[in-house]
């Protein structure tokens, strides 16, 4: 019974974060990391476990969304995001948590606005050039910021790709695919340092895979407008949670 009570919180964390991952194309780390920390895991262990879990939950989500993946753009996201993820993992802990949180909120706000640029400022939106250079540079920067806090970049990839002229469904699907690789790249660094605890990780992985499948199925049946609104609200809530935790 005692073992069961220890397992249940990790399983529920996996279900919830996996659901959000499948629903909105995020890696789930901005939800998973603070919750793992709350139940008693050291922050670096929470970072490492999060990165270990993401490839499994994102794979489930990608399979469900496979028809919407923009494969050519996904390659550029993987390249930029992977370099950003590795760099951020090595730099984790070198910048104060509060400074990183403030940067994350600012970047989150800009990327959320990007979802609506085509309607707010259509002239400005028409001048955005979604070329290889911009996509690789953008995803590198986003993953550098999120990688320094144990993430895979997924919480910002979807709105960024929407800003790069993908419709919201393609942005979600492409983000899910890319986070498989960006998370693995960062996870290797944490594994090498010995930060990953396997027992909690396995339970979270199982929960996340179940949650990702549920979220993906609901996402495919949800109108694009509600996905955009939900994604915007979720990203800003996660950003504010990051600041609150840093204070």
C-alpha cells in the first residue's frame, strides 16, 4: 500500500502532462517539472526525468497527429532545437532562476502574440519570412531558454510555428515530432551527470503515454479556434507559474 501511494502521484503527473502534450503539442515539461519538484524530487532530477519522458509521450502524440506533420519544416526545427537543447542543458544552473523566468515570460508573450499576428497586424505578418535560417535560429533560441530549465522547447514551438505561417494543427503536430529529438539531446547530458532516477521516471512515462494518446484524440476533434485560444492561455499560465516559482 505504501508503495502504491508513492507511485500514484507520479502516474497522475504523467497523465496530466501527457494529456496537455497531446492536446497542444507541448513537451509537457513546464507542467511536469514543478509537479515532480513538489512531490519531492530534486530540481535537476525533475529536469532529467522530464527530458527522458518527452520522447515517449511525444511519439504517441506524433503517431496520432502524423497526417498534420510538416515534415520538411520539422527537420529544421529538429536541427535548431537540438543544438539549443544541448547548449541549454550544459548551461542549466548558471543563470539565476528569476532571470531565466523573466526571459521566459517575455519570450512566451511574444510567441503567443505570434499566433494572432495574421489577424492583429496582417501587414507585419506578411513580411515574416519562414525560411530555413529563421526557423533554425528561432528554435535554437527558444530551446536555449527552455533547455536551461529542463525543457524540450515544446511549450513555445507550437506558437512559434504558427507565427511561421503553419496552421495550428500542423504547428502542434510538427512540435510534437521535433520534441522527440530535442528532448533526447538534452536528456543525454542529464543522464551522463546521473540526475535521472529510473523508478519515478518509468511511472511518469507510462502515465504520460496514456495521457498523450487521450489528449491527441481530443485535439483532432477540437476546432482550430479553440486550440489557438487554449494554447495561448496554457503558455501564459505556464510562464507565470515559472515566475511565481522563481520568486
